[in-house]
C-alpha cells in the first residue's frame, strides 16, 4: 500500500487551497484525487460537467469573490471575527496573485445606507457585501495558474474517485479508491463539494460523525431586463436581501445576482436544476438572481437533501428539464405556453427551459414566500413584480448536510478534516478556499 502524509479528496477551491498551503509550507508526499477530469477536458454540457473536475464547481462559476465574513458560509460561527477577516484577506490575496482583478465592488457608504433604508421600508434586511468579480471566462485562467503553482509539488490524480475513508480506532488511516487501491495517509482532507455531498453524508454516517440539522434552500431563478435590477446591481453589484415572509414567517433570501448575465442549467446525478452566471466581458440584456426559501426538518424526517432532490425531480418530470414561467401567468394560475412566452417582454437567456407551470412543482408555502418577496422588492427594484418577470424552476442548494466539526474543521475521527461545501460549512468560493487554509494550517501545526 502506497503511503502519503496527506490525501486530499476533491480539487475544488477548498481542496486546492489546502494543497497550496501545504505545499507552500514544505509538506511533502501529498496526493490529491479528483473524480472529474483535468481542466482542459472539462465540458460543462456533460453530466456533472459543471460541478466535477479540476476547479470543482468554481471552474464554471461566476467567480464572484465575496469578501464579507457573514456571506458564503458558516465559518463566522467557528472562528472569531478578526481571524476570519484575516483569513478572507489571505484568500483574496492569493486569488489576486493568480489573476483576480483589482477592482472591488460594494458601493459607497452613503449608497449602502440608502439601500438599507429602502430595504427596511419593504420589510427586508439588506446585507452589504464587498466583492471582486472574476467572471466565468477568467475562472479557467486562474485555475490554470493554480495548477502551474502546484505542478511537481504533489501527486495529482484526476478521473480518480475516493470510494471510502479508512479509519481505525478513531484515527484516519487512508483512503480507498474506486480502482480498488488503498492508499495510506497520516492526514485526510475531504473536500467533496456539492457533487460529493451525498457520498460525504453516507461516509459520515458510517464513521459516526454527527451532523447538525440544517436547512435546505429551494426556490426559483428570477430573470428581468437589466434595467429593472440596476438600482441594486449598480449600487451594490450583489444585493443580499433577507425577508421573513408575511404568511409563513419563513426566511426568504436573494442569492447570486448576475447583472447582464444568463441563466444556466446545472446537472447532477440525473437531476437538472437552474443557476446563473455572468461573464466579465460578454453582456446580455438581462440580469438574474435566485430567490431561495430555507426550511429545516427535524423529526421524524431529517433528510433535507432528499427533499430538495424530490422537488427537483418533480420539475424535471413535468418540464423534461427546467421550467420557465412568466410571473403574470403564475399570479393568475395558468401555465406559460410557448405562445405566451413568445409574447413575453423579457427574452429568456436559457432557451432550453420548458414553458410550464411552477405551481405543479413547488409547494404552496414556497410559492407564497417567493411571491411575497417579489412584492417586497418593489421598494428597491420598481417593476420587478411585473407580469413579464421570468421565473425558472427549480433552484435547489444541496449543501445542507452540515457536519459537526472542530473550529479547525477536524472531525471526531482524529486527523480527518472535512472542508468546503461538502461539509455543509461553506457556500461560496472565498469561504470554501478559506476552509482549505484552516485545515492545512492545523495539519502544519500538528505535524
Ligand atoms: C454555476 C455556479 C456558479 C457559482 N457562482 C459562484 C460565485 O460567483 N461566487 C461564489 O462565491 N460561489 C459561487 N458558486 C459556488 C462555488 O463554486 C462553491 O461554493 C465552491 O466551488 C465550493 O468549493 P468546494 O471545494 O467546497 O467544492 P466544489 O467546488 O464543489 O469541489 C468539490 C470537488 O470534489 C470532487 N469530488 C467529490 N466527491 C469526490 C470523491 N469521492 N472523490 C474524488 N473527488 C470528489 C468533485 O468532483 C469536485 O470537483 C457557484 C457554483 C455554481 C455551480
């Protein structure tokens, strides 16, 4: 059995930043395994293509580096604020070395105050965010630079899946690979992301790693002419709004705004969901963002991932993929047909979505929450609650199985670290990358 100092599972931002930190600190004998292909071989239109391969979900992401500690994950619950801010600065510095642009978005303090006031008038909370926008087309370049920095300093195996984490007497021993090989390791860092969330959940169950009840986020992608969203996107680029719905008192939030962007499909394990991104240079006439509703389950059902999958499957059953509906049709209780979509003043950027009826897919509770949020947003983006607004369904975030970990992201299995979106502790590029640094730092200290 070959043996390594550290085995890292997953080449997304979390795994890659851990690898970089370890290599920079002189740790030798590191193996990085990634179930997807190498960067050049990645094809976004293949099953799992968006999420799997060198760069993970980051490769085709919008590349918005969100630098506010309260956004993009739960690291603020594990670290003191000053440490997290310092860590985010370190991550930001590395991305800039790799080619991220210097320009920072976030708005001036007076504009942010105004947005806060307007949000309050609509019954919402506005969370200011500072971010750098890499753009989908530039993410690949950054990932290429990252690979150049790592080449020759560790062993990289793509198209290689970790099948099991090996542990004995409460201590990690290595990793079993899908070719039947077993590799020994003093430390294992599991960074399987959303693509590996179901696998991680099963491994965590088998290894008796406890988890925390966490919400599942289900909703729609909203698309409007860019001018409708510009009061928000021009002032703050990414306006994070939180709303507690009138009828159900559910937490509803906006997520991932893409000015002049496009709506895209995401395919995983045979399920098609929607997402959005924007290019730094190529602009469309529309902007999009998600409205997501958080729900937590406890007893007797506590499987948010299965619930989200069930809803996505229903949308796929009816739409043979993703669905799109005009808000006006949803409001009056009728299906959007191809003819009605043709008459829609907002031209859909995702052409393959089937015109349909989201009320056959989303439970009343979610629909009501989404409709109420759109009403509330009128104070900030007039004409958003308009019959010609497009809603694509469904958007589901499968990052919800959150594991119970130490502040250093070590599991109860000694020397097994679980990081990034797959651990349920992060939800974005910066915090995922930061989680890689946290685990690497702990390993460097403990050697
Ligand atoms: C379309 C899209 C747009 C996005 N836009 C943004 C954005 O603008 N800003 C932002 O902050 N975030 C964005 N995100 C989210 C961001 O990409 C993720 O939060 C981030 O990539 C998570 O990093 P990670 O390393 O934890 O996991 P991932 O990036 O998901 O990487 C995990 C990797 O592990 C591999 N893997 C899984 N299981 C195994 C196994 N058993 N063996 C070997 N390999 C395995 C997977 O194939 C994958 O490559 C976007 C996501 C998507 C899909």
